[in-house]
C-alpha cells in the first residue's frame, strides 16, 4: 500500500486524522445537526406523501421536536460515542386523512429505534435503526 512503511504506521496516521476522529466520536456531525429544522423526505425507502410535512429539530437541551404529518411531537434525545438515542415521542391528537395518519405512525414508530446518524456529502441527515430502517432529511429552507 505505502512502499517502505509498515501497515501499523499507516493505521496510526489515519487514527490521528481529524476525519477519523469525526467518524469515531460523531461530535462534529452532532454540532451540524443541532438547532436545524430537518425536513424528512424519506421514511424507510417509501418517500413521503406530497405536500405533507415531517420535520425534526434536535435542540441543545436534549429535546427533539417537529411535525409528524398531522400532529406536532416531542421526544428526548441523547448522543454518545457516535450513537443516537431517541425516547418515545408524545404528540398532539388531531385526526387527519387515513394516509397521513399511517405515515405519521410509520415515522413516530421508527424514532425510538434510531441508533445511528450520518450526514451525506449531499447534506442529507440519515438516521438508521439497528435493523436497517431509515429516515432521510434535508435542512429546511
């Protein structure tokens, strides 16, 4: 790979790089997702209903708030060692069209199972569960 350099040297050089540190701790990514309204464009590969609004805002105080399609919701969140934990969401109880209620249920049921978060090179926030389900969102605006 690198002529004249042992593999351990290459690994040590990578381990000390800022990119590797970001991947290992997730802190710079966390700083980029807090206090931004994220608009969800995909719920587990199924998209979302046109003209509906599903959002996420991770506040510094550990609260997650937003719109879930029909209703507003809130939950607690924490991040540690590159892992994200979201508590069970509480929401208002307005009734909407059946399709919107189903979308809202899908969104709210995936939230407490989220464990991983990443930012893509296109600026998307991707939240993933242990079993591979995901949410994909972009900053509003």
